[in-house]
C-alpha cells in the first residue's frame, strides 16, 4: 500500500494535468461512477455524517491491522471526492489515518465550486474518519 | 437600450471565471454595480465624508443634505407621498424585522398574522417570532399548483376574526411569481388588516407606486437594484407611521433624554438610531438615478424577455422540470434536472463560468410545498444578453450529458 503522502501527491498531479476546470469536475463524476452505491438497508443502519447538507454515509471498520471504509452520498461530486478519500485513506493503518495531513482537497482545487456547506461537509467527513481511526487504533 | 454601452458600465461582467467568460445569472441573490454607483461613493468618501445630522460644519451639512435628497428620490422612486415615509435600513431583512417589532405593541393575543408559502425566510421568521412573543396565530397561505397564493384559501383565512397583518413577497425569489399586490391590499383592508410587502425582488419589474398598490409598508434591499450591500429602505405609509413604536434606541433618534425618562423623534429619525451607512446610501441614490435614467419600463421588458427565453429553452430540453407556471413571472425561475442533484448541476455550471444559485434559497416552506430539498435558480438582469441565456442553456444541456454518462 502506497503511503498517504504519495497517494495525495498523485491526485494533485492528476488534477493539475486536467487543465480544464470543467474536465476536473467530469473526472469527479467518473470517480463517482466507480464508488459502489450502498443499499437503502445499509444506509439506514449507518449514522449519516453530521454537518453535511448533502447526505453522506460512512461505514468505517478495522480489517486486521488496517482501517477500511465504504462511503456514499446523494450527490455525484461528493461521491467523487469520497472515492478519492477512499483511495488515500482506506486500507491504511489507523494511526496514520489519525495523523495524516490531508491537503489534496485544497491543493487539487476541487473544492472551489462547492458551496460552503458542502465544503464544511467534506471537513466533517475527514473529522469523522480521524475520530474513527483513533478509536480503532485504541481497540485491541 | 444599447446593451454594449450598458455592459461597459459593469466591468465585472467582462471577467473570466475558470478561463471562460463569466455568465452571471444570479441577480436574484445580488446585482452588480455600475460605474456611476461606485464613483458616487468614491466622490462621497474623497470629498464630503462627515457624520450626518450632527455637526453644523460645512461637510456635515453637505452630507446631511445629500442624505435627505436621496430620501426624496427614494420616495419618488417608490411613489410615496412624502419622504418621511422612507426609513433607511440595511436591507429588506432589517426592514421587515423593524416593522414586526414596531407593530408589536398594536397587537393583542389571539390576533392573526398571514404570510404565504412562498416567502423568503426574511418575511417568514420575523412574523412567526412576533406571533410567538405576542401570542398571535401564525397562518401560512397555501399556493396553487401554478405557484400563486391560493385565492380561495386567502378568502377563507381573511374571514377569520382578528387578522391584522398580511405580509407577502412582491415577487417570489424562487418561482418568480409576481403577487397581485393591489388585489391583496384591497382584500386585506376589507378584512381590517394591513398589507405589508417584501419588496426585495420587486424592484426591477416596472415602475412602483405605493399609493396605487395600496400597501401599508414595503421593504427592499439596495443590493438587488445595483446599489451596494448593507443599504435599503422601509416604506411605511403616513397613516400607519405615527402609530409605530421605535425599535432601536440610541443616538440620532431622540427628542429629549433624561434620567427620569426620554422621548423620541418621529419618523424617519426615530427609526434610524445610530450613524447610518452614509456612503452606501449615496450609492443607493446613484443606483436610483441610474435605473431611472435607463428607463424602468425598458428594464422590465428586457428582463422579462430574457427570462422567457430561458424558460422556453429549458422547457424544450428533455428531463428538465420548471417549477410553477404563474400568470406573471419576473426575475427568477427555478428548475431541476432529472436524476441530478441541484448542487452537482450548479457546481458543474460554475466550472463553465455560469453563475446560478442552487439550494433551498432561504425558502424552506416553499421547498416543502414543491416536494424538493433544493432547486437550481436562474435570474437574469437587464445587462445580460440573449447570447448569455443561450450559453446557459447549452451549459445545462452539457451538464445533462456528462451526468448522464456516469449515472450509476
Ligand atoms: C424575497 C426576498 N426577501 C428578502 C430577502 C432578504 O434580503 P436581504 O438579505 O438583502 O435583507 C431576499 C434576498 O435574497 C429575498 O429574495
């Protein structure tokens, strides 16, 4: 598993290479299509992430030594960003997720056309992941 | 109207956004400022800045005279009887809150206040809160499927005892519905109620005449009519004005102050505590002059034709829902794309340089009525062009294509 820094740098480079800001967003749509959709039952069993205007569902768990998560949202652009977060943070040691400095959403410029409440929502998703990482790191 | 000359007065309109020409279609949120407006403010700050109604020195007197001149031109702009009926505020929200506080002592528990289901939160919450404080009943008038205040429901509600206030938006900021203000005023008055108007969206759709409309109060924001943010006025007609109580206390609104008790000035001073936004009001005055010179009728015709072009174009696209079909639509139009979250559509349009609004537009009761959590809203102003409307329509089509491509 590549480390979190290297994965983020790759994403930032990918977005810079897509020079056209509209293409950056259609790329997010393409990423969204790769993220499996959760069933209604599974969504209902999860607590939606607080502070999100769009609905975001996170299912975080520990598999062996690693933190693993699935994510879903009712909007495609957010699903695209969740897909990127999954690439970077899922299947990583909980301690590293808890400590990671996540700058790719900012540096790739992909937050720019999101409304402030959705930007805050992404912040809440990251906070929730960090919190879960700390809890899972402590668990035996 | 020479549209390229008009656009030259608004430098922001020739900006590039994400490497594409800006197509600014969010004028219901706020409008851009033309040269003469910010030049007037610059002139004020570099030549005349001083506090008003205070000193007897030259600058203060010049500034005071200018402020009072603008009060006169605002009165003329709204067709008010006298400039005393114009109270300067920071905008529609402050105006409506002021009004709700100012009539509070005139209400008794059990009285009724009516608003419609298409109100902006700024003309909903002040009345809901007033009802809570004063023990009054709060009623929300339902809409017809076309998106107009339901006339039968209005008739029924106005027949209830103790209706004191009917407060209605002149134009819905979501549907663009133009409310029949003079009919509503007649109906309210026949029932012994006042008609108050949220005029935030009601300014660029033809000449207004408070006497003809028959409304008892009308609140508006400067920033929706080419003036700076933080400006606006509340018109209150001369019959109601002396019955209102002041709502904010401090400098500039007093008659006499002593330890035993104080008395307050009448309108307008008694409702304008503290140093006003003088430079902003100077900008508002310049905006009134600008719009008047451009011709309000011409502005209204042009905006109506741009909005109709957008509506026709949207209705011709597949998978687009346009909300409401009011008899008279002005300023704004709401729609959704089938299967596409409005936030996604707005985000994608933004990346094409097209500025529209998405979300609940501070009108959650209306969203509930429409059965949606949000919409996209397009709101042209006279400085937009047919080509921009077509670019917007092409953008919507493109959003449909790319979202369709990746749909789960
Ligand atoms: C219908 C309506 N009422 C009130 C307001 C509030 O105006 P302001 O925020 O300028 O006070 C708005 C602004 O969006 C509006 O559209």
